[in-house]
């Protein structure tokens, strides 16, 4: 799969993943909501670190600057 997540998008995803992981693990830890938040945080973090998003690929969205390598 090709990279389709730009730098700003990656930073926003990492910030959101950190916040969701905090709430999921420390605030709602052990509950169904906490587990759900932690899973969403993990998906966001993985897509940010990999630079690729499956949903963006399905919908043809590309936030990556064409000049980025």
C-alpha cells in the first residue's frame, strides 16, 4: 500500500492517539469504553507511523504532498 497520509495529518493522528490512549487506559481502564478508545488509539497511531490509511485508500483521499518522498 502506498503512503497517503501527509505530515500534518500524521501529527494530528498521533496527538489524538495519545489523548485517546490516555482516556482509554487511565480514565476508563477496564471498561468497554476504555477498550474501545484504546483500540481506536492504536489504529490511529499505526496509520500515523506507517503513513498509510486504508480508509483514505478506499475513498481515494490523499493528504500527502506530491513532492514528499
